[in-house]
């Protein structure tokens, strides 16, 4: 397979790619006020959820010319509560209650010891403590307003979700994966992801996918488990097609695309993540 993998700003690197050449865009952009990856000004550090949604939609609008008219776009977007710690940690304990230096270093680097949400004055409406902000829904509607066609709101349900300590609401066990297209006619291979039904016949898998999260070792996390990306690549791109991940992260899309016989374009601005993705990819080739 021919892969184009680079470290840098996606909106600059994409200019090297031929317009209208990408079959599938699949990614998980940084969530709002959740982690520190690269410092000030990065996506996810906006002053308000509205600003984040607008900037994220702007980002995908700039990538639109590089998609084929028949392309699919799958975007995983997370939510948060107003006034929450939003990534703040005050202790560094493993599952046995012991402090580990690796955990301490990772949490201080990517989550920080202070809340990441910008200070926004409460207004008793959207901005009030404990309010679920519905950022994924706001993003999906903003994309619709800009002309993107929303085909699916896939619920990624996480059977192995860690129990929450909250006592006044239910534990969140899912995230949204939005499926957008540019036109009413587009590539889609449903047969590639059908599942066996109770009657012994293959059927549509539906829009709720129960897939465990897939943690990685060391200081890195993987928002995308390989199984989730496999489902998307199989139904959303043809064999030998081009799959694009503008937030490559630790390389899951690259690894899955190679395994399934697709070419991958992947850009990642964080050098540490980029280096780790390269190591993961090499290891995946050896293990096959």
C-alpha cells in the first residue's frame, strides 16, 4: 500500500494532496477542554463550546475539496459538562491504589492539575454547573447548516467503560460517531459489515456498536479502538481506496487501513504522538 504520513499542521500538509482524491475521512478530533496536547491555540482550547464547534466545522470545510464527490466522513466527537473538572486530576493512583510515576507524568502532561475549561460566567441557561453541553449535537447541526449531509449518528457503546464516582446522574457509556457525505449518491458497502441475525441470515448491524475501548501502554491513549475503525473503513471505502485521518494521533487509522488493503493519508501535529504512531505501525507489520 502507498501511505502518506507526516508530522505537521494538517491544513498546510493537505495542500500536497490531489483535490477530490480521498475516499474516506475518519477521525477523532481533540474534544473541548479535555486535554493539553500542543499548548495554546490548539483545537479544543477555545474560549466557549460555540467557538469550538465553529472552528471544528471550519476545519472540515477546508478539507472538503480534497474529498471525492462519493466520499464518506466519519467523525467521533465527545461531550462534557459545564463546570466540570474537565480533565483535572488531584491524585495519581493505579487500580490497586498505588501512585505510579508514569501515571503522574501522563496526567500532568495531558490532563494538567487544574481544570481546563475556560472561565465562563454562568447564565442560568446553557452555562450553569452540571449542564451537559451537547457539543456533539451542536457540531452535527453546524455541519448540516454548512451543507454537509448527515446520514448516521452512530452510538459507540463501550461495554468496558470504567465505573464513574458520580452519584447524581448515570454513568456515560457511549460516544457519537457522525457519518457525513457530500452528495446523495456515495460509496457504501453495507455487506462488508453485516452481522449474523437470530434467523441465521446476515443483517444490517444497526447504529449502536458495542466496542470495547483499547488502551495503549506508556504515556499514550487511543480514542479509537481498532475494531471501531475497521467497521468504518470496511463500509466507507473501497479496496485500494484512500483513507484520510487529519488527527492521526497514535496511528490507529494507519494500521487498520494497511491491514485492510487501503492507502492511508495521516497527519499529526504532535511529534511525540507521531513518533509513537510510527513505532506502532512497524510493530503491527511484524506481528502480522
